[in-house]
C-alpha cells in the first residue's frame, strides 16, 4: 500500500497509529535495556573491585583488571546512553508530535547500531591480528 | 470526511532526515546480523565437530561436571537459537525498514518496526535474565 506521498517527494510518509504503537513499545523495551545495561556496568565494576581487592594483598596487581572493567563499563554506559536517548526522544516525540525530537531519536538509533558495528569491526580486527600472530608464531617455532 | 479531534493536527513524518537515519541504521543492523549469522555457523561447526573432544576435556579438568556435559551442550544450543532468532529479527528490521522507506510503503515499514520491537523485547528479557544471574552469582561468591 502506497501512502499519501507525492511522487516527487521521495522522503515523506506519515507515521500511522500502528507505527506509533510499535515505536512506543520499542522505546519502552529500549529504555529497559539501557537501564539494565547501566546497572550491569555498575555491578560488573563493583564485583571486579571487591574480588580483586579481596584476593590481592598487593593493590598494584588489582589495578589492571579494575581498569579493564572500568573501560568495559564506560563503553557499555556510552552505548546504552544512545539507546536511552533513542527511547526518550521517540516516546516524547510521539506524545508531543515533535518532528525534531523524532528525527533526533532516529539519529540516536543510527548512532547506537553504528557504535556496535564499529566495536564488532575492532574486535574482529584484533581477533584476526591475534590469529595471524599465532600462526606466524607456530610457523617460526615449527 | 469528518476529522477525528482526538488525533493530533500535525502527524509525525518519516521525512528526508529521519529516512536517512533509518536507512543508515538498517545498513549497520544488516552488517551486525550477517556477522552474527557467520558466528552462529562457526559455533555450530565447532559444536558438531568438537563436542566430544570438548566434553572429554571438561570431564578431565572439572571432574565434578562429568555427568553434566549434555546439559552444557543443551545450554549452548539454546544460546545459539536465541542469538539466531534475534539476528533474524535484526535482519528483518534492516531489510524491511529500508524497503519501506525506498518504496514509500507504510505496511513494509511497519513490518520492519515490528521486527525492531521484537528484537528489543527478546534482547531486553535476555539482558534482564543475565543481570539477575550475575547478581545471584556475585552474592553467592561473596557469601563463600
């Protein structure tokens, strides 16, 4: 079914009642994921700090793992911040009928997926590099 | 046709800016889903060809889990199924949303949004369960 867009206007069709309902539910779940992500990051840092400080008498030995968990927590928090912004902008735009907020929500969804995509590319590159070094290492020793 | 005054005067639109954002989101979502499909295929190959060697290694290094190898394989299969289903929903969101915007088709666009909603729903439930399990495991570890 084609909507009421004129042929020349390539980008413009309405958000109907069904789209609104789907976006509203997506925003609710996105908000839940973001909040759970923030809590998970906090719990992860807390458990690492407590575990490492309880096991290691030497505080300097605990700095590495704690820094690692802080970096992971920072990535998780910034990633989920974009998801939270998507959720709040979309739900606000649906109640206020604010086009600018709607576009901002869509932009945050784009940044969220792009962020994960870039993280996956970095992770895969590091994995391939490690594999390459491993193969080169076994080749040289063998 | 009479206007329904409960509805707002100016509806939201997928205008040029929002359309571009959704199109780029779908591009990255498609990339992520394809990477997930490849990862699932690799995990399945490992499960098929190395399951016996892995269970033997588990029994050797952790004898207390000797009888539980079947349970671990079942957990791995459930994990793979959940990841496959969420990746499939992400792929559907990516393809249908892009198609809906390019064809100016509200029904296809809504199907894409439905896939996104279901993706977030499953992802939300999984993250909540993971958080609960993490907290339980942390509390039991501190108790020891």
